[in-house]
């Protein structure tokens, strides 16, 4: 098949007819100018358009305007399948035929990495076996590869089904330049997407590392605070242990002598009454009025009761201090947390004066190794703390969390002011009235829980209630 070149035709025309040749040269220059402008426009858009589909639209618009193409298709290979990305002047039914036709031509173009074209495909022996050329009566066509890194990823296909000799080698070269530009655009798009994905991945990793760092810093601060608090309480415990020894002796002395004082007082009053009965009435009345014996008889026993009450209160203070210092007699044992909690609940119900509903819910049975008396005192302190806050309901839930017992004790009391939350576990910190408490209850709770390798946290909202969250190591897996 003879391949024509517009410049050969121009030379022959120039030799025969100079005016006609001049006119044809002007037309050719105008055509090349338009093509150069189109190529320049598309090449400029490579720097601004990162979406290949938008560039496909621009390429189709340019080539259908500059070439005598009735139909135009850009076909890309995606997941080892050919897919039409954009087409011109092809309806749905024809598009399927174009795909059938394109499979044969595109296959050769993509395998050989070379353009393929014909000026009269119906008479071209190379395509005599292509059934779709005969069926669609395709006369002229061009198909060029789109290359990326030496690999054919698609093709640009144009045809004319009514005219022969529509396309020239210059058209093929022109179309190949467009295909090369598309290849660059696709490569840039892939690189941009890879950079975007890398940036997203890096940003995600930075966010994750930042969260981990913040979490680690928070855990370190909490651990530091717990160590400081534990050391402070340990030192205070040693101080209290020495104080209790000195303070307990006079209390025991008072307590041990109170029964004798009461007995002696009753005997003295009895003897006094007997002696007064033997005196003349006038003298007896005179002595009783002068010495205020009626008042002494009544007030003496009240004084003894007051001394007994004060001694009892002193004993309770010593007991609280002893619990705070961890000086309980019993050692560590493995016990059933659920059953023990029920026992503590019954003990609390007997002690509390107001009506408080205590609900206990456990999703399993848990075993704890520890000092039962110490932990029981901690639980009682939390229950009484809720009752003192005016709670009418206390809810206890038990479940396993990351191999530990998670015990949440919630109440609907008055809550704790936000400003007081950082201090509630400090020894002798209290918001109660003078004489209503020493501020050791929650300190004892904190000391007991941390002594068993656990943690305790608190959350509260005024006028809504308070929740204490206790985590303790399990002695073994939950019983099934």
C-alpha cells in the first residue's frame, strides 16, 4: 500500500502549479499551527490537571476537531481488561462493536507498541480477516499506543467509515504525540496518588504515634502520681503506727477503769443516800440544797456516759488509723469476690440508718487473692461514703477487663465538686462538718486497693452522683 505524505503532494503541486501550491501550503501551515496550539494546550494542562479523565476529555475534543474522525475512543487496560474511558460519536450498541473491533487492533498495537493505521481498510489485505471492519464498513482508521514506562496501558483509536485516504502519516504522528502526553499524564497521576497515599499514611502514623505518646505521658504522670501518693501514705502509715502505740495505751487505761468508776460511783451514791436518810430532815435538806446533791446524782452518771462515749470514739479513731496503716491481723488468702461482696452488702445494710437500695450485678464469678479484712473495709467505706452523700441507690457491677476484675460502684448522691476530685484520696481531706469524719475513709480505700496491686479512679458530677472504678488482679481465670 502506498503511503502518502502531505509534503510530497505539496512539492509535486508546487512543481506543476505555483498558485495552487501556495494555497495548499497556507492550508497546511494553518493546520499545523492549529495542531501545535492543541498540543501546547494539552501539554500545559499536564501541569494543572491531575485527573486523567479530564485530560481524556480534552484530548478527544482536540483530535475530533483537528482530524476528520467520525468516531474516537480512548481505551485503557484496567485489571487486565480493556475498558473504554471516553468515546465520541459512538452510541451504546456501536460501542460494543467498537470494543469487538478494538480487541483485535488494540491487541496488536499494545503487543507491538507501535501505531497501526489504514487509509482504506476494506481493501487492505492486512485486515481482510477482521470481521468487524467488514461489518462496520470502516474505511480509514488510526490506532496508537499509550505508553507508560515502556508498557502499553491503552490506545487512542479514531476512524472514518465513509471516506478513504482521510488520515496521513502526519496524522498518525500527531495522534501519537497526544498518546505520549496522555502517558505522561497517567504517570504523573499515579505518582501524585502514590505521594498522596504516602502522605496520608505518614499523617496517620504521626497521629497514631502522637496519640500513643500522649497516652504514654498520661500513664507516666498517673504512675508518678500514684508512686508519690503511695510513698506519702507509706510514710504516713509508719508515723501513724508509732502514734497508735502511744495513743492506744491511755485509751485502754480509760476504758479499763470506766466500769470501776461507774461501780464506785453507784456505791458512793448509795452510801450517801443511806447516810442522808439517817440525818434529821432539816439537816438533810440543808445539805442537799447547799451541795446540790440532786444535780450531782444526775450529772455524775451523765459524765461517766460522756467519758465512755469519748473513749469509744477514740477507739474508733484508732481503729480507722490502724486500718489506714494496714495493720490488720489476717494475711492474704484466695477468696470468692462475689460471695464476699454480698456479705459486705449485708453488713452495710445493718449498719446504715437511712434506706439505701444496694444492687450487685456480676457477669461472672471472680477469685481474688488478698487481705479480706482490708478489702472489706475499703468496700464498706465506699458504701458509707455514698450513704453520707445522700444516695438512695448504690449499684455495684463486676466484670472482667483485660485479665483484671473491674468493679464499678455508682451512687445517685450529691456528687463531688470538680475542684475537690484531685484531693479526695488525700489523708484527712474531708468536706464533712467538724466531728462528722476525719477524712481517712477514702484514703484507706486508696491504700487498700494499691496495696493489692490495683488501681482506683473516680468520676463524679454534682447533683448526679459518683462512680468509683476499682481494678484488681485476679487470682486465676473466672470460674465457668
